[in-house]
């Protein structure tokens, strides 16, 4: 547990003598975003805002804009016909005002959260009820909602109009009508269409473009598009960052403002260790924020929640950790990735070592696959100590370290070391993987001994299969009886340019 904590918090506090230490970093995200020219937001829920001071403090401190996660939806507001319950949204609006924040209004026209008293089979009654709900909601929130998701999730995965209750009853024109009504009721608010599965290229993103083109051709007042950005990093899954950037660009060329409006990254079923999964999440989040920063039309990144403790994913799909702060409100690597992106810096995962391979503080988890491993003073490649493996009786005997915790599917890793073996001896760095696909050996690097300290570095793209039993990095190769000396082991995520 201690080791896990160490790796988890390594980027926040520094951990171990030789690891890249960083001062605790509690700068509000919105202060960093101000400098970067970006707006940062989060979806908030009424209950934890009332009951969890730690959560409320994060919401108040870090974000420019709050999206009421549910408090502006039709059913929660008008559970009973005509009896509008605005207590929750009013509380959230007061909270935002106290903290100098605005609200992102979510959402006016959506197939889910239609109150049960609305007769959806009667098109006339449905239309009248929807218009009346929109008018009331827009008027109640005029001046405190800066942006409205006027229409939410009207497209199917194939890019055609989804056969929703609203579409079936009210037909194609109801989308344009909703935007016109919203403009008339609140001329100052920006009006957005919001959907999921449209961030990366594909039939649904193409359908979104067609929808936008058609609305613009009819002079419908649409100011922007919310790309929800609920990301699910499954095995084999890597975000298509180039595709995302191209997609943002072509939407931006329509003169639309773009928001990444509901960012979260599910990692629970990614094969690998917990720290590795959080690294994959952090890299994905970095890529999303960076893509938005690089696209002039993309102005806002909103996370769909703050703490893993309250994510909709746990409630709806299953246990996961999709957000920037963990269940205990402790910052996660994904938060530091956002900070790095906002600062215009490379993501720290590409440079901060995931292990302490300096041997200055002892073996730090290193052992050997056979023979005898000991930390010895002097004769080093760097620093004062090195690891030496003696009494080897097999060519595969050598120093090893357990990498199971920080390796995950979907990431590339750079593992570098200094080794010293007799001149001419083969020397290899290898990963031994025991997972659902069996026991496998993956070469990281191979060299011929020079008799002096030499680099043994390589990049591996991992192909793990859950459940993962164990993964070890080890050095092997010289004939039995020859010693292997090891120093300066560094493991980072390998980034494309690095
Ligand atoms: O996070 C929201 C969850 O608490 C609600 O039960 C659910 C139904 O109202 O909606 C969730 O938020 C969704 C958002 O409104 C639209 N895009 C997808 C979000 C996650 O499902």
C-alpha cells in the first residue's frame, strides 16, 4: 500500500531520494487557464455541494464555469406538472455567484429526463409542454447562464437523426425551433448543440457536421457545439489525437465555438496496474486539453464531475476512476496532466521516472532472477551506489524489478539503464509478462558488453491482456559466472516526440 501511495503521489510531492521532486502544486486550474486563454469548467451535483465541504472547495477554487449535472433538466425541475422546483439550481447559481463563476446550462431539449406526466404520444401536448418548459427555464436563468446546451444528443451513432421520442413526435424542425425560441428568450446566451461520440472522426461526427450545415443554411442561431468527450480507454484503445484535431478544425471552420463539454476518461477495464491505468488516463486528458488549446475555435474544457467519488460512471456503468481527483479528493495524475497542458509544458509522464533505479536509497524494489543481488558503494555510473548481481548460474539470471503496478495497455514506455558486463558478453533488457495470454518475453533492448558502463535503453509498446498477473523488467545475457552491474534505471511513458 505504501508503495502504491508513493507512486500515486510521486508527481505531487516527490517520493524517494532520486525521483524528480516537484513542489506541491495547488495553483487553481482557472488561474493557469487564464494564462492559457482557456475556460475550464466542471459539472457539479447539488447534493455533494451541500454536504461535502472538500468537494465544494474544489468546485469553488478551480473552475470558471459550473455545469449543473442534473439540476436544470426537465424532470428534476418539473417532476409534477406546473410545480417547478428550482431550489437546486438556485442553490447552485448562488454558489457560482459567490465564487465569481458562471453557469453552463444543461440542457433544454433532450429525450431523457422528460417528466412522466408529459404525454409523449400526443405531439401537440408534448410540443406545448416543451415550449412552456423552455420559456420558463430560460427566463428563470437569464443572466446567470452564459451558454445553453439547447439540444442534447439528437444524433444516432450512424450520424442520422436518432429515433427519439422528441424526433418521432415533433419531427425534424423541432431542433431549429428550439434554437430560435432560446435566442428569443435569452438573446445574450450562447446557444450550443451538445452530443457524445462526435469528438473523433466517424459517421456520427460527419452527421454532426451535416446537422450544423443544415442549421446554418436555415439561419438558425447556433453559436457552438459541445463535444462531450466521455472517453473509454478499453484494451487496444488509444485516442486518435490527429483525428480529434482534424475534427475540431473542420467544425471550427464553420465559425462555431467548440467546447469539450463533458470530459471524463474511463480506465477500469484497461489491462495493467492501477498506476498504469491512471497514467493512460492522464495522457489522454493531456491530449484533449492540448488539442483544445491548439484549436482557436475551442474555448472551453469542462470535466463531467470533480471527484471519482461522485461520478455518474460508478452509478451507471460500474466502478471506475474517470476524473481529476480521486475518491478521497486527492489530486490524480490526470489533474497534473491538465496543469502541464495549461502551462504549455510537455506532459510530465514523459520525463518523470516511475521507479527509483539510482540505488542511492537501497535496492528500492530491485532483486534478482537468480544469483545474489546487493547494493554496493563506489564504481558507479552515477551517484554513489550501484546494484551488482553475482553468483549467477544461468544466463538469464540478473537484476529485476516488478513493473506490474505502473504498466498498462495502450501506453508506450521507455526503460533506460546503465549496465556494466564483461567485454563481448551479450546483455539484454527484457520484460517477462504473465497475463491472460500466458507467459511472454518481450525484448526492450539488446547490446554487446563493452566492459565499461553502457546504455541499455528501449521503448516497448505494451500488449497486455487482462487479468495481468505480473510484469517484470530484468537484465540477462552474460554467461553464468559473470557479474552484471546496474545503475541509473529510469522508466517513463514514451511520448511521440520524446
Ligand atoms: O451525470 C448525469 C447523471 O447523474 C444522470 O443520472 C444522467 C441522466 O440524467 O445524466 C448524466 O449526465 C449525462 C449528460 O446529461 C448528457 N451526456 C451524458 C452524461 C452522462 O450520462
